C-alpha cells in the first residue's frame, strides 16, 4: 500500500453533477441508467474509496506512533546502556585507584579519646634545661617515678655544675 501524505477525512465531497465529471457520467449513461443515477454511482464510489483511505490513514498513523514509541524506547535503552557502561568504568577506575594508593584511601578509625588530664606534670628544671640545650635525656625523667621525684626533690641546679645541691647528709644545700 502506498503511503498517504494527507488526511482523507479533510477532503471535500466533489460535485459529480458539474462539468468536470460530465465525461464520466456520459460514459455510464445507458437506457436503464440516467445521468442522476450515474452521478449517484460516482458519489457512492467516492465515499467508499474515501472510507478505505480513512482506514488506511488511521492504520498509517497508528503504525507511525508505534514506530515512534519503539524508536524512543530504543534510544532510551541505548542511553541507559551507555550510562551503565560509564558507571562501570568509573567504579573500575575508582577500584584501581584504591588498589594503587591503599594508604591514601584507607579509612580513618575514630577511637574514643580520653579527656585531657587536669593535673599538669611537673618536670624538673634540670630536665627542661637539658631539653633546651639539646642534650640527651634519660627516659626515667618522663616516667611516673621520675615525675614524682621532680615533685619531691625540686632541683634547680644542673648535675654537671661545679656545686652539688645536696650536702653529705642528703639534705638540700643552700649556698
């Protein structure tokens, strides 16, 4: 079937009694068929043909809508397929990046922290002077025993000094 390019329901009913159709009417006239009957036969033929064309037009419109919907669905499927492919490539790229830089992408575990100590530790002046001068400091001075010793025996003089801050009996020397 040939494709129709306009809606046949919009066609105007022709005047078959006019001069344009005179030759067709004359060919149909016989002793039993009058000119009016020939025009009526032409009108009936036109109406039946127009109804067939209307059905063909409706089928054509329905088929066009179906093809349009099918084409739209195919485009949507292709778009979805491209989106999934891109998403898969991105996730693969992220996984490769994580494999290359494990330390960079490792999770930071948040552990509960103790509250700050309200008591300040008293470190001996001797230890602080050694820190300032950049000398080696024994670990003892930072242990609980060393901090307790700093509280009890508050020394202000350096062990390397010429004077001892303790006398022979072990008492503090004021000098």
